[in-house]
C-alpha cells in the first residue's frame, strides 16, 4: 500500500500571533507607533503633530489591514509602483534600412577548422591480439605466438 502524505493547505494564510493580528500587521503598527512617538518628541506644535500622527497611523493601518482583490495592500502598492516606472507606450525605432538588414543576414564565410588528427584504424588481427592481452591480464604475448 502506498504511503500517505499530508499535503499542506492554506499556504497563503499568515499565522496569527495576537488574536486576529498577523506578525506583519503587528510589526507595521509598532513601527507606526514608533514614528508617532518620534514625531511627538520632535514637533513642538500639537496641531501639526496630530496631523502627522493621523497620516502616519492611517497609512500604517492601510498597509497593515487593507486588502485589494484578496491580496494585501502592500502587494498592490508594489505592483502599482512597478507599473508607473515602466514606459506606457512602446515605440519601435526602426533606424536600420532593409539593405542593412540584408547585409546583416548574409552569413560570413566560415573559417574551415583544421582537421583533427586521425588515428590509424586497427586491423582485426591486431584488435584480436589486444583483446587477448586484456582478457588474459597481460600474460598473452602476441610476438611469442607468431
């Protein structure tokens, strides 16, 4: 009977560490809290701090918890950045003329390689002698039997 193996399922589901929060979400929110604390210490005006803190916490919450088409937001964001960096229109720049292409298509005369040295073929009687020498472990001497 064939062995049965357990096939892992739900590979795309992240492990939950604190209730319904995954490790990725937890780290993102901790980093947002650290940035908010840093902003609190550096920004003297409370109203500017509140605006900065709301922006940082809002962006962190979006990156941590939002999903677009079943995928985390950060995957969609990376795909969007890659799409923006690529050119939108691709233009074929044909700078070569048909004559240039025909010249390029012509095969250059290939250099003829030097012929490899060919060993002289063994005659059947010599081949038999070598076979007997190998089979007898070197005790057979063809000159003695001639």
